[in-house]
C-alpha cells in the first residue's frame, strides 16, 4: 500500500463512527436482513452471520490490519467456526474501506474455495458502490444460502447455532 493510500485510509477510519452504519442500514433493513438469514437457514444446515463495522481503530490502520485479517479475527471471536458441521459463514462488511469479506469454516470452504467466495463478495461490492447496501447483503445471503443448501441440505432438524441478528460494531 502506498504511503498516501495509508494516510487516506487512516483518516477514513479515524473519522468513521458506529452511528454511520445507520446511514446505510436502517433498523428496518437490519430486521429484514435478520429475517432473510432466518429464512435461508430453514433451507440448509449451515449458519450465516453478518457483521458490519464502520471502521477500525486508528492503531489497527497503523499496523496495516486488512479487512480480511479483521474478518478472520471476528470469525474466531464470535465462534462462527464452532458449528457442529463446520459450516459457519461470516459476511463481514467494513464500511470505511467499502470492503466485504466472506470467511467460511472448513466444512463448507472445501466445496467453495477462495474463488467462489470472492465472486460473491465482488457481486455484493458492485451493489454497494451503487448505494444498494441492504440489497447487496440480501444478495450475498441468497448466494451463500444456495451454496449451503447444495452442500448441507436441511436434514429436518432446524438447529440455530449462531445468532441471525446482524452484529454492528
């Protein structure tokens, strides 16, 4: 990363605050996203979690923490890796960087791989650039749900291991 890019990134994160999440996701939109995750999980045995973060602490920018590293950190901290079938999926949106990352547990990741998740991220980012944040997240949930349904079809027992409520940082 160029020094000027690092400086710009530092200030984007320095001036970002959690209330800015509300500019892109109303309470109604967050509720609709929660309902979409719940509906998706009725069709497969996987788990989906959305985390939206306005920005990183300035020291994390100084130490060059990437959105991917932060997503992996949250994947562990929120115990998304701890599902019975190793099929938890995290959608992480870092608003200050306008970046989305998908981190998946080994049970589902072996079927999809980096390229498959990156394709979904790119589709979501196109929608975000148009200002379609709720629609972008719903699109991602739909695509991830389809992948989970293909590889982990619902086995008749609906067991919710991870909260479906979007987590806002």
